[in-house]
């Protein structure tokens, strides 16, 4: 009798485990790290992980910033829902998923090592610079108040043969935010846009309180062929982050 009860308990346990949602760590593929952060900025980085099965979903994202060790650990888990191979087939090509990590303000200017929390594999570096201009308080640069930013390909190239076009959209009171220089910075897998505000500008094309739209042609030769991060700084320490897949643009 005891043997039957033990066997029954084992079978029930196995059945519950087989039908339970499992959570496990998934190795990260790469990290997208914008340049230009200083010690009073709100830092964002984006990581890529992959799903291998139709019954997998994204789980928990965790991050630890250790300013003493100059180290940032990031990790992503995956939930695996129960199902057999018919209900849950594997993907022929793993599906990339992206997670944004809002690391907040990192007060110690330094170069930080970014590692995968599950494997301790090195993913990249984050450079936090020292504020060198405090004329406007803590922040050394003011950015336009943007609602959206995106890329498109123009029908016709410009005089330099460039078709990639950056569009910035926002709303601002007249005279408060006059567009200054838009400073694109090209990295291996990130394009950083720093849309500054012009100070003491005698004329300002932005009306009040109408929406505005600005466009700029990028250097096509510097735009990556593989998926990359478009990172655009905005007013108030915020940023717009979008993963761009060039193959989708014709």
C-alpha cells in the first residue's frame, strides 16, 4: 500500500512539473551602448536575447550597477510554457528580442564593464564622462523636447548621395526651444543623435504651441547594414530608443 501511494505521489509530481511554467536564464547576444553619457544623465542600454521556441516568452530583466568595481551586470530570463513539440515547435531561426535597461544616474565618471549576469561573459563597455560645463546647473547640454524620432529612406538621394533621413517631432512653446546643432555620432551598432537647443537665437522657426518636425540626412556610408540602435536624447534626461533593421527599408 505504501509503495502504491509513493508511486502515485511521484507520478502526480512529475505531471505537475511537466505542466508547470519554467523560468530560466537565457544568454545575451549583444549589447547596444550609446556614447555621450555623463555623470548627471539617466543611462539607458539595450540588450539582445533570443527565443528559440513558440512557447517561450520574455521573463524578468535584472541589472546591477557596481560603481566600486566599475561593473554592470545585466540579465534576461525566459518563461517556457508547457506543451509538446506539436504545440511548441522550435523556430528555424531564433527570434531576437530586445530589452531596455534604465540604469539611472551613474555618479562616478569611469569606464564600466558590462557583463552577462548568467555567464559573466563580457558584452561591452559603458563610458560615463565627467560634466565639464555646469553653466546651466548640473546639466551641460539642453536637448529638444521630442515626442518621436524615426528613420526613413527618401525617394531621391541628396547631393551627397544619401537617402537615410532622420525625422524629429515634438511640441514646444515659441522661443523656448530653438533648434541648435543636431550632432549624429556613429558607432558600430548605435547611432546617437544629440539634438541641441540654440541659445540666444534671434529667430526661432518653432511656433507655439504647434508641433514641429525637423529632418536631417544621415551619412549613408556610416549607417550599419545589420540591426542597430537609434538613440535620440530628449529634454529632461529622457531618450528615444529604437532598434532599426535596415533590410526592412527600401
